[in-house]
C-alpha cells in the first residue's frame, strides 16, 4: 500500500510539473490555507465534466493508498463518494476487494458546471481538519475555463507553511493532468469515454446553480 505521508507529499509536490495558467496559495493562517488553480482546457464543458468525474482517468495514482489510479471511483451526486478500492490479485489473476478508502464526499453537483467535495486529502486524513474542494467549469467559446479551489481548516500537526505549498502542488498537478487529456489527437469529446467511474455505475444528478465563486 502506498504511504501518503507528509514527507512523501512534499517530495511528490516538488516533482510536479504544474502547467495551470494561474496557481497559488491564496491565503494562509495558523490553522488552515487556501489553494487555487485555473487553466483553459481544449474541450467543451460537457466533455471536460465527463472526464473530471472519472478520477481514474487523470488523478495520479501516486496520491492513492494502493498506488493504482484504477482503483479510484466517484459518484457525481450529493452524498456520492470519491473513493478507492483496496484490491488484491490472486496467483490466477483474480481481483478481490479487501476494503476501501473515502477520499472525499460530494456535497454539491451541477452537471457540466460545478462539483464540490468535502474531505481531507492524503496525509491530512489523519488530522482534525475539514477540506473543501470546489471544481468549477465555465465555457469559453469551444474551450473550458476550469478552476480548482481547495480550502483546509482545523487542527493539524503539520506546519502550514510546509503543507500548504505541498498540497498546492498536488491539486495543481491533478488539474494539469485533466487538461492534458484534451491535448492532441484522440482527445475525448462529449460522447467519448467518461461519466461516472463508480464500479457499480450510478446516474449523474443535477442541482440548482450556485452563484459564481470568487
């Protein structure tokens, strides 16, 4: 099982090549921080949404407990889980589930517009903190402006001045990897691979539109 330790996150963040147009730790305090990333993706909002709600396609497996992104799934409706299956493979290549991990929980879903999740990612899971990740999509011609904002607050043993830039790098990396799906030939479209990556499959759920976030 991959170990999502503080020092591992620091090391992985240092290696991230974040290509988002705008990225920064926008606010810090003794008990929390905010990171924000924004980029323009070469796909329409429907196609980007379908890719975004399938984390196994772009979320780096290095930021998993099993070391394998194929174990990620997300149910894009309120109460839905961004989870990871803990699997074992037998000698005859038969996979079995030994458990699961909840990375985050969906608290707001509006198809092709916004997904908001609550959860403490990686090594923050063991701390007494609340994390809120807002993933917003806005059309810009045939492209999409995508913005990821992650706010963390509460008690943690990690020094904020160290964990904030590390988490910033990780969040930025995931947005960059999502954007990279749409680079070059073979990029997905609204009818391509996408949708819920829940192993049991689940219908998407809409929601009333929320005012634009700052």
